[in-house]
C-alpha cells in the first residue's frame, strides 16, 4: 500500500496528470475490474514504461455514439489520457488527413505494428449483397475488417452494433448487419475478440479492458459471449438501487404517477434490468454522481447491452426475469385486461402461497418463466 | 479538359462521406457527395410500436 500513498508525491506529471491523480485513476480502473488495489500501480507502470500501444479504430455501420461516449467521459482531461495513453493511429472521425492520406496512414500503421496493434471496431458489419452497404475508400467494411483483424493482436468490438448487431440488425435487418466476431469466424480469422456491448457502452468498461490488456498482455476473463466478466457478470437488477421496491412489490404503473414520482420500481413500465447483464447501476455515467443512469433518471432500462432484448423486445413489454421470479402476489402488469375473468385472478392470487397457486398466478399474470427459475442462481 | 478527383473517406465528420468533384481550369464544375453507409432504419421502423420509435431514430447519429 506504500506506493499508493499519494501525499508525498511530488508535482511530476504523467500523461498530463499530476502523478497523484494518475495513480488514483489507475487504481480506480483496477478496482472497477475487481483487481486488488495494488494492480493500479502495475497499470501505471505498464502505461508509462513502454511505448504506447498502437490502436486502429475501424468504423462500420455506426452512429459515432461510442466514440462520443469515450471522448465525453467527464473524468477531468480523460481525453488527454486516452490520446496520450494509447497511440491512436487511425480513426475516421478524428484523423486529420482525408481520402488517400487516410488510407495510406492506415496501411502504413498496419505494416509497422503488424501483430501488435489493437483493432477497435464500432458499428455492425453489413454482409448482405457482398457488404455494399458500408464502404470506406471504395472498399467494403467487411473486407477491411478481415484485412485489419488478421494482423491485429486483439479485436475490441465496442458497442452493441459490433458486439451482437445492435440497431442495424433489428428486424428485418435490411443490410444483413452482423457482429464483428461472427464475420471473423466465418472468414476463418482467429484473432481473439472481446465484446463491450452497450448503446453506448460505458467508456470505463472499454478503457479498463484496454488497460488490462496493456498491463497483463492478455484479455480479461470473458463470459460465453466474450464480454469481460468484471463489467457484464451481473444483471442490472442485481445492483439496481430500486431493487428494494421490486422486492416489496412497489411499482410505478405510468410515467408521472405517484409511484413513479416516489422512485418506485420500473419493472411494470417494461424495465429490462431483470434480463440485462451490465454494470450501469454501479459504474454510472459521466462522473456526475449517483442516479446518473437510465433507471436512476426514472426511465426503464431497455436492455441495450443484451442480445435478444435491446432493439428486439418492445420497450414496454415486461422483462422475462432471469434467476429471479417476482412473487406471484404482485399486482398484474395490465390490471383489468380483457380475457381473464376476475374470479380466476382472485382464485390464483388466493392460492399464491401454495405451489399450485403460485404456478397458476404466474401463468395468469404472465410473470412466470417456462423453466424452473425459482432459485437464485446468481447468488 | 476536366479532371475528376475523389476524396473518400472524408474525416473529422460523423459517418462515412465521399466527395467526388470535376475540376476544369482550376474551378470545380461539378460535385457529388454521397453517404457510404446505409442501415435502413426507416425499414426497421415499419410495423413497430410507435412508443419504440425514439429508440431507433435517436441512433441515426450519436453526435
């Protein structure tokens, strides 16, 4: 811990930060990844000791929201750190040169840093009609991805579009929008891919992943969808500050109703927190303090990080809770909906304590899931 | 005799832009600009719950 006592640090600056702020920043990232505090010093060492890792950024079918999210991280002068921490060799939105110059710099960097650079991809890859729906410098982004990923050390797919398809892949997916890892797999490219989904993703999830790689020369532990476990290991529902309201059965039923104004649970407005894996309630956005995330501002989570939920399930359709089934005594999502007689509802609710009643109520209210998920597998 | 030049990609803007122009005697005589990316969000919006529209339209551009 000695090396993390900031008090005695001098005015020396690292990457434009005071040494004290720089170490603080690295330690915060380390803790965010679930690493011991001492890893912060290691990250700081790795960042300052070696040549900055080259990063090439390929934009496909994107809206630049991921870049904006990264650049607008309100941690003071974070953009300075990003620009001085990594060596950003190619990024369409930020590159000074255009046209031929941009293309020349891209190929030059790829050659110079062959096998060493990190390729960041934002946006989905259109594969329909030979990929004509997105082109850069006359080449399809599909061919550019294969070309650039082949010589990369690792690929980081930032945002839901490049992680699982995102907005462009929504039904009927007019352009055959596909995630980066799928295109690479189909083309036989073996470069490891890590997915940082979110629309936009939290910039710290991206930064932490890149810094982890720079420090430990390997990717952080990933789940079955290649997402870093430190960021996507838990459901939003597990860390939500409104969770006590859910457990107590206190719900907002309409925007602006008394329950909504009181900050009750948004489950019945369609909140997808119970089926969405992300660290939004913990990491928050924009460094402005508590409540700075969608549910914190009173809007249901719509599952932007989660394949099969975000841009797929309608906003106000109730979530299909993973692991946690709400008690069957909860009031219905749509009270008074036609087709279910009040008698059946009362009967089901009346037997709610017994197994048969619980199943019946779940079936009537539509809250149950098909498989047995009464146990809290998520701990 | 006119000469045609193409600049693709145009950088420091959001999205994928390409500019073609014809130059004659030091003057641009004709010019074309084209977006090099299409997602079909209008097509995606068809048939959806109108309350969901903003989720998609908001993402035309993230800037």
